[in-house]
C-alpha cells in the first residue's frame, strides 16, 4: 500500500508538472505572438508612411496596438495623431488603410502613448539599459485587461544580422506609473545569417541564465517570427539550468520541457546517430 501511494503521488506530480509547463508554453507563445503582431504593424507602417507622408520632420514618434485590426499610430511633436495605418490580418501593405487626418488620441491610445513615453524617458535616464553600435531600441507597448507593459527589443541597423537579448520589460500600474524594470537576457546574442537566403540554417540556439527568465521569452518568439523568412530556421532552442524551450516556426508554438529531460533525449539521439554511423562504416568495410 505504501509503495502504491508513493507511486500515485509521483505520477500526480509528473502530471501537474506537465500541465504547468503546458500553461507556461501557451502563455509565452500568446505574449510573443502579440509582440510580433504589434511589431509587424510598426515595420510596415513606417514604410507606408514614408510613401504617403511628406513632412517626416514633424513625426514625434509612433506605436502600434491591436484593436479590431492591427494599427500603427504616428504622432506629431505636438502629440497629435497625424497618421493612422490599419492592417488586414495578413499585413499586406497593398490592403492597408491609410488615414492622414490630424486628431486627438482616443482614451485607449492615450494609455499606449503615456506608457511608451514614460518607458522612453526611463531608457534615456536609467543605467540598466545598454546600447550597442549598429543597433536601436524598439519599444512595444502591450495593454491587456489590467496588465500594462512595454517591451524593449534591440534591433540591428545592419543587414543579415538577427539579435536576441539586450531586451527589457517595464511593467506599469493602473496609474501608468513604472512598477518594475527587468532584463530578459543577461547580455546580447548576435546571429549572422549569411546572405539571408531561406533554408540557410535549420535552427539555432542560445542559453538563458537569469533566474526569472529560464524559459524562452516573448521577445525571443517575436524576433523569430519577424525574421523567419530571412533565416529559414525550422526550430530554435533556448536552454537554461531549468528549462529547454523549443520554438517551432511552422506551428508557431513553443514547447517547454525540463532541461534534464532535454539532455536525456539529446544524448539518446547522439548515441543513436553514433551507432548508425558505426554500422555504415562496418558495412562499407565488408
């Protein structure tokens, strides 16, 4: 009976742990895709604005958010909305709706604008933020229910480079005041992707060492989705002392497992490959 109870509790623990990892996978995937959708609107929105708006020196900044459709908002130095670009779900620039009429921020847009500007002020005055040559910061405000955040990603200003790390998360309270600032990676990870041809690499990997971010981050997922066409990566893996996270670019899902289990699988596959190679060598020597 004692053995049965011990086995039952062990099995229950495994099931609970699997459920927790599945929930963690779903949560980080959802947040990463939200970041991606916002950044896609910003990427295309900037290009469309340059084609349709002549007084670029009047631009004070921009941000994107998800309404019924993704929208990219450009505001003037007088803090008035001067361009609203709305996108279809496939982000086809040909089908984007461009509105260049000047107007005030909506109440929702006021919140996005406020936390973006406060995040920018902290970036310019807080030593936690590091700057690197040939890079720039991209600010991505995300508001969901009672959650207000600004993610700060580092993007490359040169071609054929993908950057992970040097990213940050600022959380805000209901008064739009900064509650916390944290790093999502300890440093910066730079991947050169050659000539950018699709299929150049099957996958990539980097490690996580910060205790609060042992799993793949939403910023990792956002970057992977933005650059997938350029890298050709089918999967990407992040590894920490606690978790191994595998991102699948075809399904757009993260799978998180314990690192110890990941290593067991990797070692098994390595041994399997060695046996296969040895057999081929033996067969060729016959």
